[in-house]
């Protein structure tokens, strides 16, 4: 299960990667420090040398998960050889393929680990809530930059593009959550891009 945690990685990075895999498959509250140490093949004392608590490790893990997702989103947004809709479709395809691959390998759809953590801990831990909120705000800003390139949003204000981008991120979160509930990645294939398209059409606002 943890063949993807290379022993050649620095200890801190091994802990983050092991935590990311465990928290994706289970949840923050059910994963113990002992399990993380076992998966990373390090001693418990070494864990506390790098992280004062499981919360601190979780925050670093969320940063790592988002960094990987962000790179994919930015690559799609910056592919100016494609139209804005083609770039959005490319990102949707990446999301769908990720969940299809996980389902094919493990028979499970795990959803978005950041949304899962926010749902689990948002009302209980301010540090987790603040971190997840900041990462989602970053994703909204990236989506807003793409929204501004759609022909029917060329004259939209920055605030209008952000509002539309927030709706797109909410759509993404909601469809991923449904796919997890139904344990079916094809929910994403069926609903994600059509949902994006409806939002973009409905939010068409131009300033005369």
C-alpha cells in the first residue's frame, strides 16, 4: 500500500507523504501517529523532532496536496494554445482520471482530501479551518483568472469573475463529494463539466 513512499525521501517528506495517503483513505481523526510512523518507516521520537503534533503534520500535508493540485490547475490555465473552455475541460479530465485510477486500483472514491479535512475538522480546529480556507481561496483566484478569458466574461469585473470562480469551485467540491458518497467516479464524468458550463452561462455578465 505504501510502496509509493520512497525511502530515499528526506524523513520529513516521508512523513508528509505517508500522512497524505493514510488521511486520504481514512480520516484525520482515525489515523494515529503510530500508523504514520509505521508507513513512513521512522521512529516515533523522530516524528516529534519534525512535527510538534499531528495537527502540524496535517497542515504541512494539506500544503503538499494543494501544491500538487495547484500545479495541475496552473498548467491547464496557462495552456494558451487551447481555448478557455478547452483548458477547463482539460482540468476536469485530470480530476476525473485521478478518481478513475484510484477506483480501479482500490475500489474506492475518496473525494477531495482538503474538503474532507475541512468537513471533518472545520468546526473543531481553527488552524485546520484557516488552512483549508486559504487553500480554497487560492483555487478560487486561479479559476477567476481563467473565467476572465471566456469570451462572454471579457468585460466582467474582477469581483464578478471571483464570484463565478467561487461557484465553479463549489461545483467541483459538490460533485467530488457525490462521487465519494456513491463510490462512483463516473458521477464526475457525467456532472462535472456540464455543471461548469451551466455556471459560466448563467453568470454571463457584461458591463456596457
